[in-house]
C-alpha cells in the first residue's frame, strides 16, 4: 500500500520549497516597489538629482581620462621588444653656457659602435625634415626621417610590403632608398599594393634625385616612431669629416643581462678617450687669448638614458599631479554628495516617520534609500563613461 502523501518525508520538503518561492516573490515585488518609489522621489527633486549625477559623473570621467593618459604615457612600457634595454645617448655639457644637454655626434656613434662591449646594437637618427617629392605625377611633401637600419631592428619594426632598410643601404654612396610608413601608405596612397619598386622624384635642395621605394613599414604603436611619412638611410661615413656637432639621436640596445650602470661606466671610460682618438673634435683649441681644453672647459660627458624616460620627458610630472588633483576632486565630490544625501534624508524625516507610523517597515525605508543611491551612482557612471570617451577621442 503506498504511503500517505501527508506523511511522506518529501511532502515537508515541497512545502518548504513552496514557502521559499513565495517569500522570494514577495521580496522581488517589494524591491520593485522600492525602486519605483526611488525613481519618483528623484523625479520630484530634479535639482538635487542633476547636481548629484553631474558632479559625480564629471569627477569619474575626468579621473578615468587622466588615468588612461597616465597609463598610456607613463606606466605602460614602450610597444617594442625588450623595451627596457633600449637606451638613448645624451651629451652633458654643463660648461657650454647655453643648453646643458646636447644630442650625439658622429664621432660618438662610430666610437661606441666599434668599441662598446655593453651594447648589442646601436643606431642613429636625424630630425625629421620636409622633402618635396613627386609620386606618379602627384606632387606632395613628405616628412622624412633619416635613420640607420639598426634603429628599426631595435624597435622590432617589420615590413608589410617589400623589405626594410638594411645595413647595405646605410653605406656611403649606396643608392638612396625609402621605406614608407603604413599610415602614409594607407591615407595618401590608398594602400597601393604596387608601390614597392616605384621611384620618388625628390627635390633635395637644388638637385632632383630618384629614390626607390623598397617597402612599407607596419605601424609600431609608438606615435614618436610612426609620425614620419618615410624613412631614408642615414649614410654616415666613418672616415669623416667629423665635427663637434651634436645633432644626432643615438639609440642603443643593451646586451641581455647588462645593467645600465655597467654601460654607463663603460661610456665614461670611452668618453675620456675622445681627446686622444679625435683631437680635432674634442682636443685643445686655439682661441683668442690662449688655448682651451674642450673636455675640461665644457665638462663634456656621455650619458645613457632609458628610451622610455627620454620619450616621456617632462610629461610625467604634470600627469601625476593632474591624477592626484583629480582624485582629490573626486573625493571632494563624494563628500559633497554625501552631505546632500544627509540633508535630503533630514528633509524626508517627517515622510519616513509617517510611513513607519502607518505600518511601513524600516527595511523598506532603507531599501528605498539604497535604490536612490544606486540610481544616482549608475547615472553618474554613464555620464562619466561618456565624458571619458569624449576626452579620449579628442
């Protein structure tokens, strides 16, 4: 005979489940009612709602935008392989009477290239120059960067069409070749797949030269290296002539496991040799009233600096200050909104007392306040996200 349903052990479990389901339904209904009341309450106070949402939204948006810029510029590593091993050589000349820091010279480049044991590779660049060219009968002006092939190797650049510049292109007297940037190739040449092999008619001073396009280099992700429209070989001659002219940007890559301090110690020793190796550039010179020793007179030194620090430069401190200021502003905004909430609760105290007196639960009052806070914070988050996106786009 089957057991009586009323006495079956699973009958009590079913009753409990039914009771739980009913309670959950009641709680959901209560929460929905509280949400509607919170919306109506905010709608009755548009001034308070607008001030709270816009204040928090502006604070969140500005803080997000500033942090995004700080992260991109200062915190994130450069988008190059082994970026922490990339260094820049600067020349300190505290006795120059003008700038206390210069760029590098051709003598520094060749001396370090041929003798430095701490370096895996070294390259040199010159400032970007405008060059008028003709491509397929179309006249345009290119921003051209002169650089040795090793520079692109160090930053991991690769060609999406054709080839990159090679060491053979850097040799004095070699034909001038060009590698176009991906951005220029896409925007100005319509991503022409047949551009490799074409010749640019370049106006170099009073002379017109044909420059063969040998490739298109993919964007590196670094605005500093992606800005030039084209890259040409920097054909420096080790035989000279050399001058005391420091207008080069010299970048190098440390060997694996070599500390920057070791590379600097080596550079100090090699710089002390300049007066003997290049006496016409760094030696003793006749001046009016006597002689001067260049190295001693100007305190000339070669200094390795991380590429990241060089590119960030003076932008780091303002970004950190701006981030700190925005965080403080956000804290002030939160405190101000908290005070507005307290004042609002105080004005609603009679209403809450009436609701409690007619049987309203204290929990319902608390839930309504929680819903009010949630709605304001959610709306402020939307406003802040939109503001941060707009600032990032502009």
